[in-house]
C-alpha cells in the first residue's frame, strides 16, 4: 500500500505538467496568429509583390469575409486575381496615388475557422526602411478586428499588431519613363561627349591636307602659264 502512494504522486505530477504544457501552447497560439505581410527582396523605392497572410481566429464559427489594408499612398498598385473574392483600390485622384485596398468575399464564401488565406498586391514601395500596413479584418457575424497597433522598439508585441514590412533588398535606382536606369545612361552619354571631338580630328586633318594640296596645284598651274 505504501508503494502505491509514490506511484499516484508521480502520476499526479505528470498529469499536472502535461496540462500546464497544453495551456502554454494554447496561450501562445493567438499571439502568433495575426495578419502578417511579407515580400521577397523588398527594396526602398522598388516594385514588390506583397503577400498578406490572414488567419481566421473566430471562436464562434464565423467566416472571414473582408480585409482592408491601408497603403502608404503608393504611386501604383495592382491586385492578384483571387477566386471568390473581389478587390477594390481606393485612389486619390488629385495626388494620383493609391491609399488602400479592400478584398470582399462573395456571398456564402470566406475563410473558415482554423484556416488562412493569402492576399497579394503589387505596389511601388516608398523610400523607407520599414513600412506599416494597418489592416481591418471583417467576419460574417459582423465582428471587426483592427490590426493597427504599433510594436514599440524592443517591446512586447501588442495584441493586434499592424503588419510591418522590413526592406531587405538594395535601394532601387531612379529610372526614366521607359524603366531604364538613369545611372546606366549617364556613363554612355558622357563617353559619347568625350569621344566626339577625338573621333572628328582625323577627318578634319584629311580635309585640311586636301585643301592645301589643291591650293599648291592651283599656284603651280598659274606659274607655268605665266612663264609660257
């Protein structure tokens, strides 16, 4: 009977530890399940395809039926075709920029609970090292979640952080209307200007020599005529 007591104690301790582990894991889930943005080799001033990963965190079985993202007044933007969803770009006519994008699910469709969807948009990024994209997620039961809280430097992540993109690529060089790098054009223009006079010198020398020979020939002809 005395040997059974330590066994029961060990079983109780193991069960308690397992319960604590499950609680920690379930508590860590919502902190990492948030709207996230990513882009391959994003560079300041360059065009990139942004991918927004949107999970459904509803505990009531509601569908995610809408996503709206604030853009930093980008110069150009275009959305990827997504079956079952319609995309709308909000443009500032006076400035000629795009201020936001909204995806809306068709009736009866959306992102089910415990699933996620990827929303893609091509934009010209601003000239900065990080860009924030505050987002609003809408559910079929009229629940609205705003992902717009800034994460303080070195601080803990808030409950609903705004998606932030960090630039990993080199800064894009300025280009003309045809997309050609201005830096690539400058050396060619300078070389052509420097080589212009040098390339013309031999031709000028030949022309000058021909004129001199012709002048000598004319003078010689006149002298021969006078003597005769």
